[in-house]
């Protein structure tokens, strides 16, 4: 008897719980939007809904209205795939053509240099170019050096650059400085370039790598060795920006297969015979158009 009673009690409790859950769902989820039976207990709601036909009609009406107002589920319209606009093939940028150069191109040229440039001035002048050069001139004393040319009297480089205007300025220096520390050398060379840029802002500066020496000169002392000269030339080349400061390497033309100045062009291992200066001047003339500087 006790077992039956316990079973009945459990069934009643479980039914009450289920009824309460159903009533809560109907009251708060189904009937609340319609405002129906909100003042009744959750246990009463299921029975009231079953017995009230008006409430049932209201719910059916609201359900139909909801279905009418909801937009039908449609897939978004598909657009035909569009191909990306075709771009015309791009051609790599081309360099301007090499200029046709005659001697008049050198009318606004200034050559700055040491004894090697003195040889150019004395034995192989190019057109109306001007020459500021001196035997023994160093990177470190260019601002104190006085020089003259047939086109101007004795003057300093800064005075010359302040009084005249040049379009192209060639620099050929370093032979008398090869024994210095490379950093010190590069700093002094850069200072010279900066001074010229300040005084001649519209001029293109053309840095000439130091010309090689002969093989026997290379073996005399370490600082005349081509390893040292080539390393210094790399420092000079690094100063060029490809625009207002250019770099040219005469050694691409003048050296032999071992990278030395040919013996037949020099008596002392570093300075040229007259024919050598004329050949150097011809190389400068021939390569001027490659610079593409008007």
C-alpha cells in the first residue's frame, strides 16, 4: 500500500512540474505577445487556453499575420562574374637615349684634380672646358689650394665656384691620399662634394674613380696597391646618387687583363705619357653621351 501511495505522489509531483513548465512556456513565450492570461498563474494557463476559444482564435490570427508580414526567404540575386579590367601590358621604363655629344657639351665643364688632371689640361684639353688642378693636390687641402687656368687667374676653388656657373663638374682626386685611413678619406671627399653641391646646386658632379697604377708600382708600397685603390674607389662610388652625383670608372677602359695600368702608358707607374692623356681625354669625350646630361 505504501509503495502505491509513493508512486501516486511521485506521479502527481511530476505532473505538476510538467504542467508548470508548460504553463510558463505558454504564458511568457506564446501568450505574452498577445496580452492573454498574463494575470493568471502558470498552472491555470494551459486549462484556460484549452477552454477559451476566443484566445485560440486570437493566436491563430496572430500566427497568420506574422506569416504574411515576414518577407519570403529568397536567395540574394547572383550577379554574373565580372572579369577584372584588363590593363595594357606595361613596358619596363626605358632610359633616355644616349646623347650625341660634341665639343660644345664641354663648354660648361670644370675638371678638378691633381697632377693627372694637370696632364689633361696641358696635353689633351677638351673643347672649352676649364681646369682647376694642381700637382700634389689632396682631398684634404682642396679648399686651401690655389690654381689657375688660361680662362681664369690664380684663385681658390670656393672663389671660382662662387663666381662662375658650371653644368658639369668632374673630380679626379685621391692618388695623393691613398695612405690615409679609408673613413677619414671618405669623410674629406664627401665634404668636398658637399661644398660643390652648395656652391653649384644645378651642376651634375661626376666622380672619377682613381686610375690604376702599373704592376710594379702596385708592388712598391702597400698604399699604392690596387687592393687599396679599389677599396677607396668603392667608397667614392658610394657617394654617387645616380642623379646629381654620378660615378664613372676609367679603369673599366684603361687597365689590362690583370687590372693594372699598362706599362706602355706610364713611365713612373701612375702618370701617363702624352698619348695616354690624349687617350684618356678621348675616353671622357666618348662616354659623355652615356651620362645623358644635356
